[in-house]
C-alpha cells in the first residue's frame, strides 16, 4: 500500500501541472505517455521486443493526433502497413497485427479526446471555460471508481467477478466502485458546475463513466491474460506501468468525447 501511495503521489505531481496549464506542457506529457505506452505494449509480446511494431504503433498515435480530421484514412493506412509488416517479417504474427491495431486506436483516440476537450471542438454547452476541470471530472469518475473498487473488494469482496479475466476482482468491489465513483463524480461536477444548468447530463455521465472505467480495466486485464503477464511495466511504484494506471481512463475519455459530440 505504501508503494501505491508513493506511485499515486508521483503521478499527481506530474499530471496536475500539465492538466491545469494545458498547451505545450500537456502536449509534451501526452507525447511522453504515447511513447511509453507504445513501448510497454510492444514489450509484453510472447516473443522479444519488436522495434518495428513499436515504431509503427507510436507513429500512428502521433500522426492520428496531428491530423485528426484524416483519422479514417490513417486507420486504413495503418492496417495496410501492419499487414505488410506481417508479410515481410516472420516475427510479426496475425496476433501482433490485430492487437497493435487495436491498441493504436485506443491510445490514439484517447489522446485525441483530451485534445478535443482542450479546444479542438466547441464545448460551449459545458458551463465552464476551464476545460481542465472537464478532464478532472472524467479522472474523478475513473480513478474514484478504481480506488473504491479496490477498498470495497478488500473489505467486502466474497464473490469473484470474472476470474478468467481478473482473478482478484469481486462483485462487491465492482458494485462499490461504481456507486462511490458515481457519487464522487456527481459531487465534483455539481460543485464545479461542469454541466450547469443540465443536471440530467451530469447524472448521466456520473453514472456511466464509472461503468466504462471498469470495462476499460477488465479489457486491459484481458489483454494481459492473453499475453501471460501481470503488469504492462514497472514504471510507477505499486501500480505497474503507464497502461496499468490509465487503462480505465482511456475508455472513459473515448466514451465522453464520442458521446459528448452528440449530446453536449
């Protein structure tokens, strides 16, 4: 637990200034996260680290955020490039092609979602010009659910949730994480007037984001089970790698951004 607290403090010390300042500072942090996440994912393959897949994955994440208006074409080009790598190099398998494509889309569009929230799209229907508070709201829903699920599972957990995906998660932890995460998100959004005057939208996202967070957590656990690893890395004390820490947040960002463009 001590290592987890130290790791959480380090993450906050790095992320909070970038979150508030935005601009170049935020983009530098996102670039670092993209590179580290690409390295972590490429490193958990059944075989040795593949430099080509790392370069292709990182390049796609960067390019899809430099040219977001061309996302569809870039995805299709990425598919072609991955198949070409599989044909030319015996070390690149079909599993590598599909998993690298999937991870590129998840990380790439999660980062794109952050940039949208910071101003690439008009979020004027969110009653604040301080868009970092919108990101903080999403983070509260995601990480609040994670922390609450951990402690509720430790205190009350008796019934396994989905053992083949994540052996330690329990039904009690999942329910407690959802309820407490939703409450924390609602109170944060209410206090900072994130959706004023639309309290219905605040309630909708406060209830759904913690569920999406748990789906993201379980999805990344499923990937780790597929590759037979416990963690994506060891960069953050007590938490594992970058992907171990942001797995639930990535799904929340994509969900909020994609539905927000339709609903907000």
